RNA sequence: GGGUGUGUAGCUCAGGUGGUUAGAGCGCUACGUUGACAUCGUAGAGGUCACAAGUUCGAGUCUUGUCAUACCCACCA
C-alpha cells in the first residue's frame, strides 16, 4: 500500500540499505554478458558533497543503472583520494587550533594523526553518495593511500624510473612558500592585479656618469642579477653590449650581454637577468652560462645573499627602492597592470625557485596519449574538448611530481653514501641493490619527498581493478567503458590517466570521456564559499528527496554546458514525483492487479493501444538518448510521457471506462494501466531510483526493480495514435471555446460531428470519452446543416457543432459583452492619446512607455476576442 | 596574443542532419475543490530567436562580419 502522501524522507535511506545489503551493486561477473565499467572520479577524503559532485555522480549512476538494466555485467568502482596538500592543510589547521604545529609532532606522528583523522571524518562523502542513490560496489571501495594502491604507485614509479621516464633535476620550479613545496604548473593560478613598474639604473663599470637603464616589477630580486641583456638589434643600446655594469647597493659587477629576450620595444630595452627567480631569465642564463644566485629562503623571505636577509619580499622591495632613491639611481615608478601567480590551495604568491625536484617525462608519454585520441580509440564528448586536450598535450612540459610534504606516497628512492640513487619497490630491495653496487652493505637514506596526488590518481583506472596483481576484474573491466568528469579536470586527471595507463597497460584506460560543466548559482555565477552562494545538495535531498535532485541534474545536463542551480526547478521535479505517486495510488484505488502478466499487444481499445504505443515510443527515445549521452532528452521524454500522456490524458480517458459498466473494457484497461505503470517504473528508474522502487514494492512486485531488464526492439503500433490524438485535439478545442465564450463551467453542451471517415469511425469508440472530458451531454453525427444557435469548432478531421441554446442567456451575455467592449474602447482611446503625445513618448522612462504599449496591445487583443464572441452570440440569437 | 563557448518568453534554459503555427519549468492572468493529485486541474497572455549581410524555394538552425558576455591557455623587464 502506498502512503497518502509522497514523503521520500520516510523511506529513501531504507531502500538504499536494502539494495546495498542484498549486494545488488555488485557486478554479476557473468562471462557471457558484455562488461560495463565506470571508475568514479575519486573524491577528496576531506571533502563534503557539493553540487558538482551531485551532478557528476548522478550522471554516472544513471549510466550505471541503465546499463545494468541492459543485462550487462556492470561495475561502478568507488573510492577516495588522499588529496595531499588539501588534506595536510586541513589537519594542520586543526592542530593549529590546539597550538601544535606538524613540526612539533614530527613526520611519523603527524602522518598517524592524518590517518586517524581520516578514520573519523573520511566516511562523510561516501555516506552522502549513498544518500544520492549511487549504486557503486562499496565492497570494492579503494583509497589512493591504501596498501594495494600504494604498491601500484611504487611499482609504476620504479618502472618509469628505470625506463628513464622519471628523473631528478635541479630546475626552476613553482615554489609555494606557505607549504614550502614545489607545485606543478597546473596548481598555479594567474591573477590580474595592478602593480608597479620600477625604472632605475645601473652604473657602467669604469664610465663615470654612464648608466644602463632598466625596468622591473621586482626590484628586490636585483641581488640575484647576474647580467643585463640587450638585443643586438637595439640600435640605441647595442653599444653597451660587452661592457660591465654594477649592481648598486651590493656593488656587484655583472656583464651586459646580447640576447633576443630583451625586446627593444618593452621597458627600457635593457633587462636585468635573474636566472634563479624568473623562468625567462633562467633560459637566458642557460644560453650564456650565467651563474645562478638564489636570494630567497624557502619561506620567501630574503636570504643572506642580500643586504635585507629575513625581510619579506614586499619589505625588501621597499627597502631596495629606498636605498636606490638614496643613491640617486631611481628614475620613476609607474602603475603597471600585471599577472601574478598564486598557489591554488595556499593563496600565496608562487616564487620561481631553484631546487632539486623529480620530474615525469610528460612530453614523451604524451605522444601515445595524443595518438589514441587522434585515431578515435578514445572519444571526448562534447567533441570540442579534444581540441583543448590536444592543445595542452602538444605543449606539455615535464611534470614536477615531487612535493616537500609529509602526507602522500613517499618516493621509493634511496640514496647511497655518495648520493647514488637506488630506486626499488621497498627498502630491502634497495639495500640488496646497493650491496651489489658497492660490493658491501651500506646505510641508505630514503628520499623524504612525496608524490603529487595526481600521480596516484593517474593510475586509478587500473590500480583500483587490482593491478599489478593478476585480477579477474582487471581482465574483465579494463579498458573501462566511460569516464564522467568535469571539463576543469581534463589536464589534472584525464590527460594524466591517459599517459599513465598507456604506459602501464599499453591499452587505453577508457573508451569515452564524458565531460560535464560546472554547477553555478541561479544567476550563472560560480559558487564559492566566500561569495556565500553555495547550495548544499544534502539540504536539497532533505527538502525534496534525492530523486528530485537527480532528475534536476539529468534534465539540465545538455552537451556538457554549465548548469545553473534552480531550487524552484528541483521543487518542480519533486512535484513530478508527487504526481507519479498519486497516479500509482489511483491505480491502487481501482483495485488494479499489478502482479498479473499481460500481453500489451493484445489490447483492443483505442485508448489502450494509444498509451501502449506512446510508452514504447518513450522507451525507445530514452534508450536512444542515453546511448548518446543526451541526458536531458532522455529525462524530458519520460517527464512528458508520465505527466502529459499518462496522467493528463490516459488516466482521464480511462475514467469513464473504469467507472463504466463494460466489464471487458474495464478489465483490459486495468491490465493496460498496470502494464504502463510498470513500464514507467522501468524507464524512470535510472533517473529516480528511489520512488520507482518504493512504488514497485508497494504495489506488491516481488522481483527487484533495479535488476529488471530494459525492453528493446519493440514493434510500435502507430495506428491507434491518430485516433486518440484527434480526440485530444477535439477536447482541447472545446475547452478553449468554453473559456473564451464564458460558458458556465458545469454546463453540459450538446455536440454534433459533421464529418466523414475517419473521424466518424473514431467516434464509435470514443464518444463517451470525448463527452466526459469535454463535458458534453452527447456527441452525435449530424449530416444536415447547422442551425443558427450552433458554434463551429474546426478540427483537423471534421467540424464539431456545439449547440448553445439553453446553455446561456444570449440577451444577458450580449449585454455583458457590449458593456465590456465599450469600457475597453474607452481605455484604448486613453492609451492612444498618451502614446500619440510626443512629450510622453520622449520624456517618460522607456519602461513606462513600454508598459503603456503592452497595456494597449492587451486591451486591443481582448477587445478583438470579445467582439468575436459577440458576433457568435448575435448569430445564435437570430 | 591564441583557443573555446554563450546571446531564444519576465527569469532559468531546451531546440542531433535547415521544413507546418519556435518549446519546457518557474513566474504572471482568469476560472476551477468534477470520485489520484491544490506538491493539483483547465484556459490564456508573453518571442524582430543579439545585430547585419549572404547561401537557399525555405534559416533559430548553414557561411561571413559586427556587438555583448563567459571561460581556458600563453606572455607581459
């Protein structure tokens, strides 16, 4: 039995528990079935569910449930990510509240704390995923730092190192001075800001009063200058090339060199070269063999190579300018728009810094990864993201994978006494390798750096399936079927997965990449905590049910475009669920037996045949749309069928039969009703798994809905469609006329059909239905002419004549209409006068004028309508 | 500087290969408690499909340009 009201909160969580307990999310592992697999984009363990997750996971669950219902062997592989920097940051912040720093604890204790913290709060996002209805196989849940995945990370690392694809190098990298670690290019965000350009001059060595003028946005780095560059094409300045100049304050002599990096058009044409703190200067330095002078400490304060050791860069900048001014070397300071790099997590300015770091040879790995997309083995949807992917991959830089953090996969690298590198999967192997190398046992020192989180995420498609061990799951499900993720993650994750998977497996990780957009607020602004415009999906679920939120996501998802949040719309889909709930209750109240088998092809009644055809058409449309990842088309097709065809028309049309005397018709209609409702449960289930299961179970169905088979390749009987579509047309037109002519709502009209076949034939079966829906006393066929008191309703298949005699008082109505028309005419005159007044039109605000025009148009339209009605009535009176 | 989107009803958005009268939800107006449902029903108002030119028998849809707007990448001494 169904409750009187639709209250999803009462049973959603319970239904989920039953599914999970029964093991329905596990793949069948039936070898004869086609495999289908999605690996979940691992959520940050520290995270809580946001709208982006809700979208991402809803789409995946729809695909998972749909394919499961296709009878495939389906695995949705879940898991979470250790999210190095993000997690370490959260735990450090927690510790700070107790006045403890990670250094107080030491590395080992700190990592213990992180693990403990994960145990306590790490399950949140997975619990929230369950609230959404996600049918992933939780028994296979993985974590990027669990034992198996850590082993995969070490193995890949060792292999790549030995293949020369991972190497250590002293390079200029992006340095985050808050976390005191290197970060990759992708973790740096460029922000525009108004800064200052400082113009000052360096004296030329041995030429009193001669200077080279330079311009810079970062004067405090001048202590790291090891040259000044000028273009050899710079006619004005090229005479200085070859001379030396003096860095003031520290009085250091540096050469003036020729380099094309110095654009004569920019700045002063002469550039100070600071190879240790600028990516361009670094390249210049390499070309000219310039020494590197580091002027910063890891926390971005100035070091002892400068006169301002210990100062922050901003303090040092001021001090430098003050000193230069004192020395009389400042020329000018100008406002200058510039782009400053910030750490995406730390929010502090990123400094290019010379350090020892580890790199993956991404340019080499990219070659295959590009090819597989070019040749179509991997397809991006929407397709234009392939261009973005190519663009990035073809210009890819070596990937800095080492992080000077504590939380993460410590690199499997050991150093011998002479710093010789041993890269092995564990300490024992490293030791024996060292023993072999040195001829005796030695003390080894392990590398303290950890790996970029995305290194382990990059292995996700195969590591979660059991790699490097032999695994039935790996054999069955790799390559996976489709990857669903946000477009913002293409570089971070999709590209890395392509490269790592192709390296490790020699096979693509997935066949299709479906990229969706961002969920924005209702006005299209990006959601952010600082703006305070975030919406919590769990709150939406509490308020409207998970099904409503899911359906919203599906219905809004078109071709990967961004989605604007709309609570009103979610409420609308809750209403849709209520509507369906009540339709099911209607069936229940009419003692419909849902358990009985029925061959829908045997239905005789027009209306029954019609709804069966519509149901099959909708099924086909949903299949076709989901096969092509057209989520909104699929959702809208079901929505329109359930609310429009089934509730608005079929239920109303079946009432006269259900309440009538014809037992044969009644029995068939009940059977068809049951068949259609069950079909709705089936095709709606991927979108709204909770309500469909609840109704299914409440109606006494024994088998589990989510394991039912989807129906394919049905014959659709299109013959019945035309008849019922005409009935709908007739009823709609009569209803319109009733309102337009102001007929009393309860008045029963006499109606006659003037028409030939097929309308006449349709009438045989359906006059009762038309009468009931259009509130007619009767509808008969009439061959002779219409009498005066009749109005014509023209339909596509014949004319319906409505007899108005006795329904309304013609004289009174005539008087009412005339009065109303007179009043409107009066109004129209006043609008016209106003709008013809040039003073009004020119001086009044545009809005007011437009409003006046709108009123005028409205009044004029209404007048026309009333006049038409009056004409009809006058005719009737004759 | 290079690239990718978007611009359709008051609001938020749909409109694969060009084809009757351009759709939906919300909002709005009028009416309505008829034996599933007021979380509802019936009817209705509301659009120069950003602008301009072109291709075509026919353009919201294709081409070119303009304007507006969002994002991505790179660079900026």
